[in-house]
């Protein structure tokens, strides 16, 4: 479903301190992700800090949470082009691990077409919430505003036993 950001929206990234200021999608380009093949630059963000925390936990594991992470707010301006992928439009196995080919094909097509700056997708961790993928090659990407990185303190109960 195609549309635009209706009102200014703030989304969040959590990442290792040394990578958090990269706004070119280098990490996703080097490793690939659920919604993009390796070699395709994408900036992954989440609709809330809590969802971003859960995404970090499932991708890096408990032990990694004791390392230095930073959080970053990302402002998506009103009117920025957006395409939404609804859970109902996906096959039953879309949330499988390892990642399904279906999701990568959707993300790669979004990048190839270049029509939308943002791809709003359901989170596997919390399907009722969303991740917002940003295309750093899209002309509207220059309007996206990245906040100042802040220290991310995970509750030690998440990684200590």
C-alpha cells in the first residue's frame, strides 16, 4: 500500500557505538537482512525504542547487550513517500528463520523501483508493530533527520543470569 508519512514521525535505531552514525545502510549492505539481499544498502529503524531493543536482542543475543550500544532517533518528515507491507499480504512463512526469500524479494523490488523512500514492514519479533526501512539512495532521504547518538543502557537482567 502506497502513501506518505501523514505527520512527522520519529523512529529509532540501536547499534554498536562505532556504527550508529552510519546513515548509508552499510551494515545491511555488508550482511543483508530479512528485507534486503547482501550488497543492498538499507537503514533499518523501528517504531519504538522498545521494539529496537527487542530487535537488537534477537539479532545479537544476550551477551552482546553488555557491550557499548547507542540509540538514535530518526525523524521522518511529513510527506515522505512510504510503501507499507501488510502482514495479511505475506505468505504464512514470511517470519521464518532463516529469513524467507519472499521478504528479500519485496525489499529488493522496493529498492529497485526507487519510488518510495520508506518501506514500512511488520516486525517478526512483535508482528503488531513495525520497522521502517529507509532507502539512502532515494532523493527524499536527504530530508530525513538523524538525532544525536545517546548511550543505550540495557537493564542488566536482560543479559545476566
